[in-house]
């Protein structure tokens, strides 16, 4: 299994002091041992991610949406497959109002024209609140569970039978009772080889906001440890963090990595290795 981060920032793109970590909001590419890639979220990272996939000949795009907040859907206006007649895009979402939200992003006054498909084929597949789906074409099983975030968020586990990648952006880990299903996702049926977890806040800066739906990076590391995750990656960076801040957090956390746009992982025999 391969995992590549295309967008790792939360809320908005960062400032010029943070470009070592990239410049895009959330988008991750997951590949099984065959077939087309699967994408998570339509943050601005979907633009370079989709361009790279198109250049490699991909014409069928599969996207799982974690939720509908702007930083996770704003890249749809620069997602080339949504505007190409030779592409089919399937968006999976469990969130009520997904179609309306995407239409809103792609219509005035937020967008110059009303999106009518422009000849491209795009469809929405509505998911139940939690479930499991086999993506036969790429050899992956996707399991999803709700977690604590205003208006809800979907956490995702991609599994090939030996290796598992869990993605948990925009989660307020402090609300333990609401995140029990997510914690099980990290460790069952076996501990995740790789887990990318929201670490938006830093305790020492006094920036924690209760009920904003995010966690400190220390909480991200703690939830990974108590669920036996083999490799943790902290993501959804605060745009007020500089390169120096993020490097400092990473240096203080031996074994953990902070996600960067373009960072790639290979997962085999249960172990994740940075490619
Ligand atoms: Zn977000």
C-alpha cells in the first residue's frame, strides 16, 4: 500500500514562513497493490494530486470526503477531472447536504459560474454513518466511523489484509466517549501500520479551543500510542505555525513524523517506511 500527502494544512494555506511543509489544505492519496488511486478530501491538494494522476493516465477518480468544512472541499474548483469530459469522478460521503455544499462552492458568488458538469461525469454516493466497503479494483477495504467534530467527521481505515492506514483529520480527541469507534479503528482487527492524526493545536502556545473539533499534537501521539499504532504522522497543521514550530514539535517526538505536502509512505508486512 502507498500513501502520499498532497495537502497537510488545516483551515487555510499557510504563510510564507511555513512553506517547507507545503502550501495545500487536506488531500491524501492511497493506493492498493493494483488499480487506480483513492483520494481523501478535496482540499487544495487535490489540484496537484489529480494533475499527477491524469498525467499517469487515470480517468476514474474516487474521493472519500471526511466532512464538508471549507478547507476540505475548496479544492473542488481546481480539481481538473471535474471539468474534463473523459473523466468520471465518484465522491463518497456520509454527510447530509454534501451535494448542496459542493454546488455552493462551485457557484456564484464563490465561483464565477454555475457548475453544470461541463461534460464531465461526476456522481455522489451517499454512505451510511458507519460502514465498510470493498474496493475490489484496488484491493482495499475501506472502513469508516464517525468522530468528534462540529457537524461530525468521518475517520477512515484502508486495509489490504496485512497493512492498514488510518486517516483522522479534524478530530477532538479530548472528547474520549465520542471517539471510541475511532480508537477501535486504530487497533482492530490489528493495529494500524500508519495513522495520520489531527495535531492542530500546541498546548504550550495556549491556543487550544474547546469544541473547535481539533486536538493538540501531544494528544495525537498519545492516542496512537495507546492503540499500538506502528507509525504516527501528525497532520492538519495550524496555519499560524511556522516551519520552525513544526520542526520543533517533530524533534521533541522521537519516532513520530509531521506530514508534509509530497511526503510518501510505502507500507508492507505491516510496517510503514517513508519513501
Ligand atoms: Zn479542517
